[in-house]
């Protein structure tokens, strides 16, 4: 079941307008909260965005790679307390991919929108823009936004032949190795 899920998983950027059911939102959040966290610190916070006007505002958080959020019926802002964990980036990244895979399992499409270290414009970071929009305290760092909805089209899986097996090494790093998986 897991391997079929990761084979068909694709980032979706086009969504149908229908609202996501409450039970599916609860399942997505349960998946996020079950993600592994270094030392079990769970520094993350999740802001579920289902207000129909908010995705368009959030889609303006950075000039590239977020515009499709305006058509997503659901967004999840993934953030964490830097004070609670020195590996909050890793913990929120894992939680984000758990949301992404859970969405696929629920027949939803999703796409990760990187926020950390991205600019809104020359004078403001994407993180500051979102922090101001959503009233997020300075102590909470924003990693990503997950855009979620019912896919407007189905993308075919990546073919196995497209996998970069030459980047897998056994026992030591050796770019001249001909071993493949």
C-alpha cells in the first residue's frame, strides 16, 4: 500500500473548487501530528486555512511558486518554535511530507510551498509577510505552506526509468560506481 502511494504521488498545482470535508482535514492533521520529531519535542504548529479569501492572500507571499495556492480550497501553514528545538526545520519538513502523503491517501492533491529563506519582495521575507497576515508571533518560524484540494487533473506517475538510481551508493560514496538499485 505504501509503495503504491509513493509511486502515484505527484505535486498537484491545479485544484477543483470544492471544499475539503472536515473528516479529511482531521485526518490530515492527525497525520501531521503523528510525524516523527527529534527527541519527541514536537515543536511544530499548524495553521489550517479554510477561509475562502485567505489562500489568495497567502499566494502573494512570494513572487514565484505560490500563485497556485489562490485556487486551493485548503492550505496548511507549517511552522515551529525555534526555541523548542534546534532541528525544527527537519521536524517541520517531515510533518509537511506526512501531510503530502496523507493527502494522496485521501484522494486529494497537494503541493509544498517553501517559505523559509524565500523573499516576498526586496524589502520583506515571505515569512514576515505571512507572519503579519496570520498574526504569528516572532518566536514561531514558518517552514512551508501545503496547498491542498481535489486535483483538477491526474498526473501520471513518474516512470521508474526516470529515477536517478546513479545517485545511490553502497558502503561508500563513489560516483564512478556502476551499481544500481
